[in-house]
C-alpha cells in the first residue's frame, strides 16, 4: 500500500500501525515501512488482510450500467 504524505518522514524498516476506517468496519493493521520518499511511503502488512482486500475490490468495481427508459 502506498501512502501519500508531505510532512511526515518515517524511515524504511519502521513498524507502524495503520488505522483504516470504512462505513462497515475499522481495521488496525500492523505494517512495515518498505519505501520512504519525499512524497510518501510504501507499507507492507505483516499479516494478510483478506476482508480488507475483498472490500477494496468491491468498492473499486464500477457499478453496472443501466439502460435509460
């Protein structure tokens, strides 16, 4: 997962806890910073998050087109 940030500098190799909130649920996910740059950082979840993955897929699938009347 890539997180954009402008001010926060977190070194590569730092353990962080991500808080992700949706309308359905909240997650606290232990993660590791694997990339740190001037515009953001990349993190890797320490444990798989299958429920979050399913939700992300469901939220990014375009709604079906409906024909007009």
